[in-house]
C-alpha cells in the first residue's frame, strides 16, 4: 500500500512539473513573439 502511495505521489509531482514546464515554455514563446513584434 505504501509503495503504491509513493508511486502515485511521484506520478502526481511529475505531472505537475511537466504541466508547469509546458506552461512556462508557452508563456515564454508568447512573450518572445510579443517582444519581437513590438520591436518592429
């Protein structure tokens, strides 16, 4: 039971980290596009 709990916790943490990374990349891309278009 404890092993399953640990695996579940690791999966949840990994999923949250992945989502945060994807959001950060998309936000960075949007910011970069806004800055480049503003520069022109």
